[in-house]
C-alpha cells in the first residue's frame, strides 16, 4: 500500500489547520511542505513558521522539501520535533554528503530530490546516505502541472539500482500524481505518493486517498 503524503501547496491557505485535520481524517500518512525562495524556483511558498503553527493540529509526520538555492544556510531553522524529514534538491548541493550528514546530525531523516532533467546518476553516489529518494514528476515551483515524460522510467531505474545495492530506501514521486498516473508509478516502484491538487482539490478527499491507497505494487 503506498504511503500518501499530502502536499499543502494545494491546500486552502485561509484555513490550513482545518485542511491538515481534513487530510488526516481522510487517511493521509504525512504532510509535505514545499519551501520555495523565488530564486531556485519562480515562486514563493511556505516557511518554518508553518510547521510551528500546524504542529499542534496533527500527529502525522511533516516532510519538508527545500526548493531553494541555499539549503545549507537554512538547515538550522528546522528541528526534529517539527519536521522528521528534510528533502534537498541535488542541484542545490555543492557537497551533498556533507548536507545529508548535517540533516541527520540535527536529528532528522535526509531525502534527496532529482528534477525531471537530472538523471538517476546524479544521485547514485549518495544512495547509501539517504532515507528517501524523491523523483520530481514536474519542474519544481508550482502545483497542478502535468507529469513530465520519463518519470516512470526513472522510478524503474531507481528501484533497480536500490535493489542491486540491497538498500531499502523508499522512493517518492512528487508532482503530477493523479488517478491516471499513480497506478503506473506504484507498479514501477514508487513507495510514497506526494499529492497536492488531486487530494485537496478532489470533490471528496477521503475517496481520493482510498483510491490511491488501493493501488498495489508488483
Ligand atoms: C512542486 C512541488 C510539489 C507539488 C505537487 O514544486 O514539489 O510538492 O505540491 O503538486 P501537484 O500534486 O499539484 O502536482
Ligand atoms: Zn515537493
């Protein structure tokens, strides 16, 4: 059964506390916070203060996706009491091993994300140093985009690479996940579906979560 991480980028910002409770009741497994700087991506979104404000509203884990140019400079804004996983973009890291080790030293789990135009090879050297590999299905910056071609193949490759190294690192897919794309992604080896639009803009979020949860891997 895939883990469903609800991406708050698509939630109603006028009532985020209610949105978090609504998604938890519907069966989501974690929350995904995209933090954007208007520099690495052409958009601004979410901040550590959102973690603080929303932490009392749910017991589910918070996953932070740093879509910003200088992750090394902001890591100390995060605490394990708030976020249990920090995901950094491979192409923002001058020294990936150092950043990943720092996240873990701060008491959190470390994830690495690859943009649609980055090959799996960009992450290969770090597979034994991460707790999650995130394959972006869209160029980061906005929700509601269509999934880029090649996403499925990259997940298949990642699954094979992790298997051949006997690593149990979960694979997450983020961006463009919807009822049409999800079945193939799960079959290809995605363990975690990060979903914004197709959850928060669904007519019934509980039905949407149940549909995604019913997908089986091969
Ligand atoms: C894109 C973000 C995604 C986004 C996915 O920059 O990393 O987490 O919220 O949104 P949907 O599910 O709408 O494609
Ligand atoms: Zn994200």
